[in-house]
C-alpha cells in the first residue's frame, strides 16, 4: 500500500481521520469519494484486485469530471485523490478510526469481516454497515464489541445524494450513534434516524416505486426515455428511474427487492420479470456497460 500524502496548504485542518471503506463496488467507491473529498485518509479495500482497480478508477474519474464541470478546484481534486489509497490486504486497515462496510449483501461475510477487524483496529474504531436489507443487529453480532456497530445507509450515488439513514442495532451504544451522526454531518450529509427494520425508510418507498416504473415499461406505457423524462420533469427527482437502476445495478435491485419481499411479504416488492431477464443477460447497468441504456465506459457512476 502506498502512503497517503497530504493536500496542499489551506486544505488541512479538517480533523482528518483514517477511514477504511470495505468493498470497492458501486457503493464503496461512492463512499470513498465522500471520504476523500473531505480529505480523510481513505483506504479502499477489496478482495478482488480487478474490482479494486475499477473502484479506484471510478473515484479518480469522478474527481476529474468534477474539475471539468467546475464543481471542484483542481488543487482540491488533487488533494482528494492523494488522500485515497487502495489495498487488498486487510492488515493495512489497522489504523482506521472509522470502518464503512459496503461488501456484498451477505450476512456471514459482513459478520466475518467485522470479527476479523476486531483483532486489528483499536476498540474505539466505529464500525458502519451500509446494508440495505440485513439486520444491523445480526451484522453487529460478528463483532465482539457490537456497541460500536451502527447502520449507515447511504443513498446511491453516494457522492451526490445527501441523505444517510442511521440505524442502531440492538446493542449499539448511544456514544457510537452520536459520533456517527457528527461524523456524517461533518461530511455534509443529512442524517435521518430510523429503526433496524428491513429496507429502513428509503427502500420501503424506493423499491416498490422502481418496480412500478419497470412494470410501466413492460406494459408499454412509455419508453425508458419518456418515463425517465416524465419523472425528471414532474416529480423533481435528480434522475429518472432507469438511469438510477443502471447505477444501482440490476443484480443489486433484484437481490434487495427479493429480500424485502421475503421479509415483508408485500407483492409490491417482488421484482417484475424484466429484472430476471436483464440479470440473466448480464445487462446489469453501468458496471457491465449495458443496462436500460448503453455506456461506453464501465465507471460505476459519473459526477
Ligand atoms: N447498489 C445500491 O444502490 C446500494 C444502495 C445502498 C446500499 N447498498 C448496499 O451496499 C452494499 C454493497 O453494494 P454494492 O451495490 O456496492 O455492491 P457491488 O456488488 O457493486 O460491490 C461489492 C464489492 O464487495 C467486494 N467484496 C466482496 N467480498 C469482499 C470481502 N470479503 N472484502 C472486501 N470486499 C469484498 C466485491 O469484490 C465488490 O467489489 C450491499 O450491502 C448493498 O445492499 C447498495
């Protein structure tokens, strides 16, 4: 792992922390943008070398585009890039003050990672999980210190969406939740406290709505372009449902929708047939270059 460098004068003094982001997929790379942009020493960790590289490329591409569009100054983008390193070696995360977990939605995997990190990092390190459908309490049971584990559910794309849902597990300590909210707000995020329940608040509304947009497309009510345009023009969303689903990933949508259906038994959560066909075809969205739309690069999101 290369040593993180510091930014130019004038960009310091923001109480930089060492933040480990586990998983360099759609959410992990988005969360790494958020951390590096705030000039925290950010370590992006993945077990898969190719996924790690794509995540790092996505983060760098995001900062380059932000400069092109005048949203970030060149020195700040350079400092943000310099704040980020990637690794496939868990031992490199030993100095972490905050760990943000964004690996596959697999309870055993998330528990195992937190258990392994217990032996590496200080007892004061906060453990955040970005799970969409699993129980925070269940994930926290993988740590010998479940009081330090907090659910932090970022909205996708994480660098652009301000909201983060915060959910305690059964044993989360009030100090851990308070420190988590302070930290998220210092990143410019807006927090909403919710319960450790399937889908938290956002996915209780988002998943049935996305499914209904897919059903509208299946039924021929509109094209992907006209439905996206209608949502943009009339509902005030930052992007249409099919552009969003291409960033989310159809595999992830299928998994989240199915898991919420299994837990809530509400048919509005069940993914429509088009989802299974797109997953079977490998048309997962931006990550495979084709979803509802075609993409000429496989960066996971743009600025
Ligand atoms: N995609 C979304 O819109 C969205 C939104 C909010 C929350 N989430 C949640 O965020 C998490 C990640 O979702 P995603 O869409 O980024 O998934 P993804 O499939 O894009 O990325 C997951 C990454 O985890 C890596 N990984 C797997 N095992 C690992 C391990 N042991 N250690 C380190 N890395 C490992 C994979 O190599 C992959 O790069 C999931 O829990 C998901 O439910 C997803």
